[in-house]
């Protein structure tokens, strides 16, 4: 199923599919906030560390299959698969966009 994602989200998802760390980081604003299951990472350096430690080593790839707008955010849902317990797991990604980039991303199972 192909869904139409806003460009910064599409760029993030496409880079994630390649496990391209720099590509995943590129759509984020310098002061972006990434919240992963309640843990908060502020700024690109912290987000890079999160991706390096939690996404790349387990080959976690998110495949969105649903999108909706909710309270000004873009909510994207779908499975993520990789080398982690329970794979694949269904995730919800809540993006806040600003100036053509990702201002915040909240990820929850």
C-alpha cells in the first residue's frame, strides 16, 4: 500500500528503509525533539545517538500503512521489522512539522 507522506516524513521513511543514518537525520530541525517510548532526545546530536544505538544495530525498518492528521500533527502508523524481540511490531509515529522539516517525533508501540 502506498500512502502520500509529507516530504520530510517521506524522506525520513525512505532513509530508514536504507538504514541511512545521515538521511534519517536530515529532515529534522537542529533543535528537534524525538520521544521514543517516553524517552526524550533533544537536538540532532541526541537524535543521532538514539538512531545509532537503537535503530541501526537491530535493522529496525518502519513501513507506514496509514496516515491521518490529528490536532495539527501528522500521525503515521505501521509495522516495524528488524532484529528485535517481537518483530514485527506495530508503531505509531506522531510528527510535528515546521518550516518543511520535522520539529518533533513521538514514537510509541
